């Protein structure tokens, strides 16, 4: 082992080169008491050598602030959060073998980092246990949180044993101490820890055979936290507690990612009353996982992809080769572009383009506009499907009728051969031009009550806000109300049912929502057309559907009076087009002169009346024309 001089001591640790193959470093944590300096030793081992170790899953914290430890007799700097984790798990009288990425991987060696990333899922899967370090008990209520979670889980376990299912269990009485607000404050502090928002932790616990959460001096099985979160999500009596827990990201992580791992031994086996899904992985499944993980934080944007390469959906062919090889010497722009090109080449459609959701910020010219920006967190829910095999009730290019297949035509300019300057040639029907557009919508504005908010535009319900601004000169007759209501929910009752296929229910839900939350003008329009339907509708059903799809998007009206919703980057003058090979229309922005036929791809749009091949039919009747364009 070599060493070199450094601040804070005479010498700092210097890594030896690892053997090729599946070799890793393990950390032998030497015994010590609370105030003793952390002391450890690094040694190498083959990942399949039956070495017994625990893998730590944690958040780095501020990487610029370092705490000093001793590693093999030399100074070593680690983040304060990792120091706290090691102190928490250190034994007083015995050594402990662990794996922690910040120490066991030479973070200054990009080649080693990339190779170790390919082993990451095996490292955590082979570990005896994964120790999830949430952090210190800063509020002093960690024990209250842990005890309450376990008690609520036990309450429902006992109740299910008696009744047979959670759905048949009576509501918990409000006087029950399990609903005490101070206890829910404590659980909020636990669930609000940064660990639940980071991208790498998804894989780290996803492949774990056993996972234990450490929070200050307390510990609890990870499965018990997930059991509690899923129970809260399903039980209205727990949802009614006047304290909102930050469980949305955790629910999505479980439903969309964690439950789809296929490791033979897993903490998921400890869950009760939870149906296990079938596992039918396809290449598109991997990109849906990337999409689901796009709201998670990552210090290095490339890790938004690399962190999921251990998922079974990321493996291709019999050899189970990953779709992309980690390489920290390749820029994010080049990696994202190559990944998109490779993906398009493997599909018989352009369904992948639905993942493009531009804001003005992301249209920075650093990579082609048609490349998925996995470096940008996005709360925008896509309307289309990233998979050729997943059905949506839309068919803008009449693919289902014609059965046509479309192979992506990607051109990389010969003078530069820079992949980030690649163009995607597509055939389109230019349908309409955006005439007026709203500000970016927020689903929280759907929760406002106009009648209690006065006349301040910011206090209006979203529907009234749009009616008072972008639609102030529009005659909202029955046809336009239907277009308006369907545009805000992207024309969907749920993900596989179009609103127009059950228009009576859609109208009833919309009218019920308007009567409950909106102002007199919209109420009068709805009650005049369907006085009885509103009594059969469920306001919450409409607000849920509209909130899912309008959030982060803009409402717009075209020159021909069509209503729709589109990406945050949408502006007046942008073009709505049907793209052959894609199931939804897209918003385009012209780049350069009309003669050049070059455009930026902004993202998918819901354009009312143009979602089921109407533009293609108009083209066949020669009312519209097609054009070959280049997306840059």
C-alpha cells in the first residue's frame, strides 16, 4: 500500500489497484467506544468468496465537509453522515466487516468507479444484510416513530387475522392513541429523511435479502416501514389524520421499482397482505423504471441511469448484458444521446419520444431535443406509453389500423461525427398552431375553492383561472366544455380508458367537481347542461385525473380553436403535429427557415379531437399534407 502527504496529518491513505474481475474492497471496522476515533482497515475480496459483510445504504451529505478517520494507519476523510453511520454500527469489543462506497471505491479513479458500478447490485445482494442509515435523531422522537409504526402494523395484522382482509376492518376510532398527532409528527420526521429521495438507495435496498433501518439509536426492519406506508395509503381512516406524511415517493418507489426486482431472497417476503406482481421484463420496462426514478436526487446526473443497471429489466439477451456500460469519462450529453439512439433502434415505433418533456430550461442545446433528459427531475406524468406492447386509448398515427412499423432514421453529421449533433428524421402531419397558452399549471390549484377566495386571480380554482384568462373570450358551449374538461385530464378517465368512451361518467365527475369548487359562471354552465349527472359524479375522480396530467404542463388554444395541454416549453406559434410512429401528437418549434424543415421536439400533447387518427384521415382526404422533417 502506498501513501502520500495531505492536510490534517502526515500521510493519507492511497488505494492499491484491485484485481480484475469481480473484486471489491471491504472495510474492517475496528472496535471502539462512542468518543474513540474511527479506525478501520481495507482489504480486497472476490465478491463471490463467501465473505460475510454488511452493506451500508446512506446519503453522502455535504461532500466538501470531511471528518477524519484512520484507515490502515493513515488519515482518511469521509463525510460526516458516513462517520455517524460507522459510529452507530461499530461494536465496542469486536471487529465488524462492512461495505461503504465512499471508502471502498477509489472515488478519484473513474475507471474503477465505472467497474464497481457494474458490481453494485451484486455487492448489495450478496451482503448478509443492508443497513439503511437515515441519520441522527435530531428531534429526539425516533423511538416514538419506530414504536408507532410497529404498533400500527401489529394492529392491522391482528385485525386481518380476524376479518380476513384489510378492506373489512372497521375504521380506527379517533380516540385511539395510535392516531395521536405527536406520534404522527415523529413518523413525519422519520419519513422526511433525505435517504428516501436519493437515486442510488433504490437499487441498494431493491436487491437486499435483508434490510434494517437505523435511525439515531433505534432500529426497525425496512419491511415494517414499507408495510406501514402501504397501509396508510390504502386506509381512509389513516388518511384522515390531520397530518400529511411524505409517503408519495416511497409508494411510487415500491409499486414502480422495488417490487419488480427478482432477487430470490428479499425483505419483500416479510410484507403481509400485499399481492406479488408477475415479472415480465422487457426493454421498455427499463425505461419506465428510469422514468419512475427521474424524481430522485443524484449528485452526478449520469447516475440517474447507472443506478438502475442492476435491475433485471436493464439486462439484454441471454448474456444479460446491460443496455449501457457505466463510463464516467463519457459526458452525460453523449451517454443520454447514445442511450436514446440505441433504444429507438430496438423498437418498431417512436413510442420512446413520449419521455421528452421539455421546459425552457432543458432546451439548452447541449443535446438533441428528441433525447430524453434523465438529468432533469420531472414531476410531469407522460400521457403515452414508452412500450410498444402497452396499450393506451389513443392512436394519433392510426398504427393500430395500419399495423405499420417505423424504424428510427437517425443521422449523425459526417463532418463532425459528434453523436450529440445527431438528427432524427421523421414524417409528420402539421395540424395546427398554438394561438394562446397558459402559465405552467400546478395540481394544487385544483384544490382551491373559488367562492372562498375572493376575486384575486391567484386564489381561484385552476378551472376558473383558465376561464378568466386564456378562455375569457371563448364561448363555452357544451362542445367546448367537453373539450375543456377532457383536455385538462388528457382525455383519460384512467390510464387505459378514454373519457370519451364513457362520456356520461366523465361529465358527471367534471360537473360534480365544478359545483364543489368553482365559481358561479362555470357552475351555471354545468348545471344547465346536466342537472342530474352532477349528482352521480365524484368530484375527487376528476380532480385526481386532471391533477395527474395537467401538473407541470400548459393549457393552450390553437388558431383553429382546439383545446389541449402540452409541455412547459410551449409558446404561442409552436406547432402541433402527428408524428408517424408515435401514438400521440407532439409540439414542435421551428428552428431556422421554413426551407430547412428543422424543428425542436418539445414533448407530447393532448390535442382534443386529434388523438385517434383524425389528422391521418384528413391527410388521406387531402385536407392536410405530410412533410419530412429533421428533429435537432
